[in-house]
C-alpha cells in the first residue's frame, strides 16, 4: 500500500509546485498552508483532523453542505454510465433533463439553455450572443457593439468579462487587452458618489444611467448587472426598486439586459434567483457557482426565445453561434445540478431559509456598534461587513494594513474560514447551515473583530 504523504510533505510540495489564485505567493511561501482533506455538512476538515466552519461556502458554491448523500449518489450513479461525451453533434440525458428543469424555475420568459463550465465563460457567452443577435436579427437598431456596466463591477476574469468589469486592483494591468465599454456609478448607499442619502435621494443614481442609454443606445448591445448585490465589489446592495427600473430603461431604449446571477443565484439572496425579488426577466442570464451544489464545474447562459431565434437560418447563412467547450453539457456536472435541484424541492430549502435569515440579521446587528465596523450589508445569506479606520468620516483602512485579512486569520484560529475582500469581511454560509452553526459563525466573527489591534 502506498503511504500517504504527511501534512508537512504536502505543505512543502504545495509551496514548491503550486501557484494559487488571488494570492501573493511570496507571502504564501512563508506560511503554513491549511490543507483541506475532507468535508461534512457546514464543516471543512484539514489533514490533521481540525474542523472549520465553511463561512465562504468554499467561495460561494456550496449550498447543501459537504458530502450530501443525494449529491454523492448522483455522481456515483452517473459514473457507472459515462463521465463525458461531446455536446457537439451529440446530446445526453442529464443535460436535456437539466435544461428542462432550469427553464421551469428560471424567470418567466427565459426559454433556452447554453452550457459552459464557469461563471466567467457564461458571461463571455452572453456578451457574444448579444452582439451577434443585433447583427443578425435587428441590424437596423444600430451597430450595437459595446456594453454598459456599473463601476466596481466584477463579472469574471476572462478578457470579455474583465472588459465589463471595473475593479482597478484586479483589472488595471490588462486594459490594453480590453474592448471599450461605458460605465455608470453603482448605487453604493454607504459611500454614495452623489453625496445623497437613501431613500430621500429618489435613486438619483439612475438618472445618469438613463442619460447614457438615451444618448448611446444605438451603440449598446446590452447592460450587464449583478442583480440585487454587487458581490466581489464588497457586497454592495441595490435599493428596492433599482433593478426593476433598470429593466424598464433597457426595454425603453432597446438594450438587452444581462443578469449576472453567478454569485446571487440559487437561494443566496433568499429567492432562487435575485431577479425574482422585483419580478424582472432579463434577456440573458448567466449562472454557475451554486448550480451543482458546489460539486462540479458547470455554467449556463439562459436566453429568451426572441434572442434564440436570431441565430436560426440556413446552414450557408452561418448564423450559428460559433462557441463551445470540450466539456459543454458534461453529464457528471449536469447530474450533480439535477440532484441539487432535487434537494431544493425535497428539503424545502428556500422556505426553510426565512427564519434563519431573520436570525442572521438579528445576530449581526450588534456588530454595527463596534468602533471599527462602518457598515453591515446583507441580502439573504450574502453578508459584507466593512471595517473602517474612522467610523464618523468612513475613512477606510489602507489596504497595506490588511485589516480584513488579519480578522480572517484570527477567525481561522477560532474555527471559521473567511475570505475578505479588502476591508470588507464576507460571510456567505451554505444554505443548509443550522441556526446553531450560524450563531457560532457570527460569534467567532465578532470576537475576531474585537481581537484585531491596529496601531
């Protein structure tokens, strides 16, 4: 029998051979990497047997806990048949069945499913579909070759997704590779760029967006937005009515609305999709992350029948959407996604969330009085807690202080895994987290903030 490598050996190999994402490797090489070997429910378990509450849902993907028996069985059952076959010129039962189920639960009017393998790619596909649609279906509407997006947006790391993003730290170095876009201020109520206060502001931040749409709609193929919450921007919520108004403006000015529900989909905001909160149907919708319950890489771009029909034609018209991936419609991923939706139905996941959401709000509330907590932002199970140097002026800590990172490090020693975004502590637990586990997460978070000392 082959002897399993020790934790020390694994750490040495990790530091020697790996390059981790969003990680300063010079610092990583000086640290002792935490190596997760197993998981159970809301807990991650490292190679030395220590348990940690998964406060990030393993970067926002896990919904029903680790090692859920229904998900485990679905993958094992599919493996007994086939792991993968191409989707180019062929199909497979799990992909067909999943498409049908997704259309059943998607916002009304979305009727077609295009598979890919991650959120960035699902967004890329939506952008390409939008541009090609206007060329083929309605060229008289204008050249429509670019996009409008919000500042601080994050829609992924591939070049098209970065082009419609606006996080300088992540994106500035790649500007020479990007296509030009238009951008507008987001509804950042805590740090309002218009220096106004909600709700007396009347959502004045929408007025500049309407002006852009009015002047430039013949250039704009689409407006891409994360509905309800800009996640990687630091958990920035949108006020009630904002998304619905954006939908109305896109319809008025003949611009496609693209909803990036990669982070917000599958119950994270308390509804299956964030668009449901305001009865909005986008023209295209990108989903991934929670699609397979955190088990397999899979993504989908959903479209309306109107958009789909723009790609129909004779073979030699070449209206085909020439885009695809080796693992498009992967049977293992689709089987996991079907099992994920089965769990939602059987365990009544969404209806059981409401009481836990109220408790989470209640338990987070006292943190607002802490001297370095500037703002607590919550939409469902998506929480951002912004740490500030000066509560009165909202002056942020310099990033070099690593305030969020230091709190996360303290929390880890207490048994909670967090992944901050700069000065914003992010808490996104699995939907299956029990009330007791949720309370423990908040208690550790509070104690970790109290423990932080910055000279």
